[in-house]
């Protein structure tokens, strides 16, 4: 049984391989309020996305990680009857929500956690040929018991995450020698970003015989993957278990950093950068304890073209790629290429 230690209000698992020196991976810490030397800061961001594909970000305007943790714990302890009201249609055919909402632990799927996902929620009515796309489905919300203002907080955090994501993209643009507002147009009109709360229950008894394992025998809770969207902003509330594949092909634990987000590049951004920015492969290993995390996947709007090479276009060169709206790109990746267990049964659009 690992020993739990409380450090700065975060639970760290003593002796866990995930609490290593930050330098082992050379993940730089970016302070979003360090505005006096943005030149240096933006170059640091670009270099990290080229080399490791990950940064820590601290001083997060408006984002209270403790409160997100509270939301996550509140949702995960709701009785199954409450969770059933927001369960996706595929597991509860009384519900209409196909894309947003709750997914349960899917035994033997390579994803040993339950999750709750929301979108921007401002798409109630709008005039677009994509208004009926499942990506623009409204979020669904559980009944509240008065303990915390769950829906209100989730909306607030969604907005903060979005702003932080755009701030990081502003630094990327500066570091790449592009106008600082270069990326903003992609996200200003009904972005498809998702805020996801994950809860990994402690496994009781013998682990499943066919569970995927690391070379040294640890059980995998989330299989090796890259994120699909533009940027991922992740917090694990101090829990270890996240590992990334380094440039030598070795899996390295990513130590959680108090009061900070871990930010990595998704496939969309990586492909638009011609691979220069690395969509880092990552996985979660089961350390034998209950675990929580929250991920915000910053994603462009449905119609935004993601089928070109940003740097080539900026240099006025032809990019050879064909126009590719983000919505269908995301759908194809999730359902057909990656076959994510929680999305593989999405109906075709
Ligand atoms: O729970 C984590 O630490 C990571 C989860 C993850 O990689 C994902 O949701 O894409
Ligand atoms: Fe991921």
C-alpha cells in the first residue's frame, strides 16, 4: 500500500515512481504573469513544444484547482441514479445526450476511469449548418444537492481554461515570430473545447488478467495515446501515474506540480506545425490508489480549416494539404483512427 503524504494540500504518493525530479524530463515552468520578458518566455514555450511537447503553467488567472478538485470529487460521489440522468445515450437509451455527459468505467477497455464532460454550452440556438452536429450538443447537468454550485463553477472554469489556453497560444505565436493574435480566430466562434473530469476508482481484488501492463508489470489505467485537439490543459491534483514517451522511446513519469497545469500539444496543432510541435504520447499507470484528474481540451470551431501548414503559409509557401474543417477531422480521429473506447460507438454524422 503506498504511503500518502499531504504536501501543499495535494496528496503525493511517497515512493511512487511519479514523484521524480522535474529535471529528468526538462519540462519548463511557464509563469503566465511574467509579462516583462515575453520574448524569452515565448521562446521557452516554443522550445519545449518542439522538444518534449509539454510545459507546466503556473499563476493561472481565475482558475482555482482546489475548487475543480471539489467539483470532481462531488460528481464522482453522486449515486448511480444521479449519474444515470447524465449518462450518454449509448449506456442509457432514455437520455438524448450522445457526446456530452457521463461515461462509466468501461471494464477491460484500456480506460479504467469514469468521466464527465461538458462543452461551451452557448450553442442553444444558432444559425449554422452544423447546429445539429453532435459536437454542438448542449451539456447535461446533474441535479445539485446544495453542497457546491457544480454547474456554475464548471461554467466559470471552462471560461478560465479557455482564456489560459489562448494565452499559451499567444506565447506560441510570439515565439514562432507570428502576430500574437494569430491563433485567436480559430477559437472565437463556438469552439468545440471540452472540460473533462476523470475519476479512477481504486481497483479491488486481483487486477483483470488481460489488463494492459507496463514492462515492469504496472497496470495501465489509460492506454498510450496522443490527444487529438489543439492543446490539453491537465491537472492531476497531485496524483502521480501520468507518463510520457521521451525522445529515446522510454516512458517517463511526469511529476505533478502544485498549483500548476501540465499543458501538451494535440494532434491537430502538431499536424498544422508539420510535426515541429510534438503531440506527446502519454498514458496513465495504476498506482493502486484512487485518482482524480481534470483535462481541458482546447479545440477550434467546427468549420475552422486545420488542413494547412501554419509556418509554410506564414512564409507564403504552398502547403500541399487540402482544406480540412476541424469537426470532421475530430470525428474521424476519435471514432475511426483512435477508436477511443468512450467514443467508438458515436453515430456517423
Ligand atoms: O488522467 C490523466 O492524467 C490523463 C488523462 C488523459 O490523458 C486524457 O484524458 O486524455
Ligand atoms: Fe490524454
